[in-house]
């Protein structure tokens, strides 16, 4: 029996899946193919209506990871329940549509050694399409960013680019300190990053690509109403911050500009939530998009 060195702590990877039968096998295989030897893999199907359960049962029989199927409970509750039974001192919540590069876990574990002040380690990502093909340069927004250390104000005030959901590795103690994920907030990655930073930990984002983020039609960020509602719910948790109102208005201006071209009803509703004193250049650009017909 091989004895693991002290610098090889157990890492629990949690994959919670909902209707991702087209992608989840690649996601699981990328975990199983990690160069790091000490990984516990927990896979949960959260009430899928496609053929995910049958696929996952076959993969579990083949590879022996821990698999459970349940009625739909939502991602945050599912993650909290999985963390409660996880054995690892480091926790990775991983998207069932994303892919880890083979050295991802080893790189992050090595980085976290001797850095108890870091509650989350993240990294850059490469964007792929729903077929797994690498997308063009205009889609690669978080592939070439440099290393950055983030404190709470860096995130809340948008001073530096935030961590990427597909590369989050948590210290278990940091998750426990903030009480885990909030079931009332469905945009779990933004909430947990702000909460852990607010608790006094740093978030370090490595300046290398460690995962592939899959861009497909059902990505959460493409649901504008969902994004606006849950980001504002998240910000409300930190409403005692002196810049809270400005942070909310900055976000609403960005969303107004984003949806002014492709979702005009949502754009008008969003504009109605922005007092005139908070209008800025993005507001004006959004109005032009709404009111001026595009050139043909």
C-alpha cells in the first residue's frame, strides 16, 4: 500500500448534474484522468428528465465513484449536502458541462500549500463550444489574464476580474466558516466567492488555463432575468457596504446595455430600476441601441 505524502491531501470533487447527459461523461472523465492521485469523486443527479441517470449508473459501475440520484433540490442545496458527507479538506464544485485539464488538481493543491490565508484558488479558463471545439479569440475573455489576489473589495467593487466558476477549489474550513452555499441564491459561485472573501480569506486566481468552460444554449449566464435577480440578491447580503447602492446601479447599467439589443422588454424594465442620477455612458449607449434602428 502506497503512503501519500503530507502535501497530497484528499480533494473531494463534487459534480451536480441536471439534464447534462450530452456533456457529463466528458466532465467525469476529465476528473478521473487527473494526474493528482488522491481524489474523492461525488456525482449527484438533481432530478434530470433526460437519460442522465442511466448514463451515470453505467459510468458508476465502470469507474466506482460515488453516485446518487435525487428529486430536484437545486444546486446550492445539493452542494451543501455533498459537502456535509465529503471527506476532503479541499473541495471542488465542478460543472457537469465543463472539462478539467489533466494537471488542474495537482497544480492547485501545490499552490495552496502553506497559504492558509487563501480560501479559494481559481485559474483561467478556455472556452469551448457544445461540441468541445475551442472557440475563437473573441470568446476567450478569461484565458490570458495574469495572476491576481482578490480581497472582498476587489470583487464587490469590480476592481479586478473575478474567479472562474469552472476552476474553484475551496478550503473546507472557508466553506464551513460562511455556512456553505445559500439555497435562496441560485447563482452560487458569485455568492460563495463574495462570502468567503468577506470572511477575511483571499481568493488567488492563477494566470494559467486549468479548465475548459463550455459555452452552450442553456448556460446560466444567458438567462438575463435569472442573472439580474440573483446577482442583486447576492449584493443585498452585503448591503451594509458603503458602496452597495453604487455597486447595484453599476451592475444594472451593464445589464441594460447588454440586453438593449437582444431583449428589449428586459432592457426597458432594467432601465426603469436605474434612477436618473445613476445614468452613465452605458445608459446612453443602451438607449441608442434601443431607439436607433441598426444599419442594414
